[in-house]
C-alpha cells in the first residue's frame, strides 16, 4: 500500500484524452487524464463513470443539459447516458471506471485508446 501523489503523476505525461492507469480498486481502474478541447459524443452501455476534476474546469455536455464541474467536484455519468466532455483550457481529471470501460464508449475513432498505460 503506497500513497499516490496526483500532481506528480500528472507531471509524467502531456498528451490529452489519453487516460493513464494509476491504481486498481476491485474491478475498476483509477485513471488520470488531461483534457483540452472537445471529446466525442458517446455512451457506455454497461459502465457508470466518475469524473473528478483535480485541476481546471470541465463541461460535461448531455443531450438535455450541460453540467460544469469545478476543482474538487465530481459527476457520475450513469451507463447508457450520452455525453461529451469539453475543456476550454487544460483540465486534469481522475476517472473511476470498470476495467471494461473503453474511453470512447460506443464510438471507435482516432481518440479510442484500447491499451492503457500504467504510470
């Protein structure tokens, strides 16, 4: 059992929209991701997702509303709910998701990351 320093882990990578594994909890991964710009509209058929903003501000767009998530806040997106993350400035996010979760959900494109790196 070791503590994880989030700031130190975020310093280890620069790319956006490419989640990194920093821990495991039961059948879930704890992931860190830097985001900037718009992602893609997608949903996850079987998995809920937790988005915790560590640094910056994240806009989660849903088909019926928008939700701003600030530093120290989180949102849980239920399975099956279509969403699109957006960040005008670089934002650091901790994700808690089942190991089966593909970052682009039901969409496959250039932003799909099928093999996650551990840092």
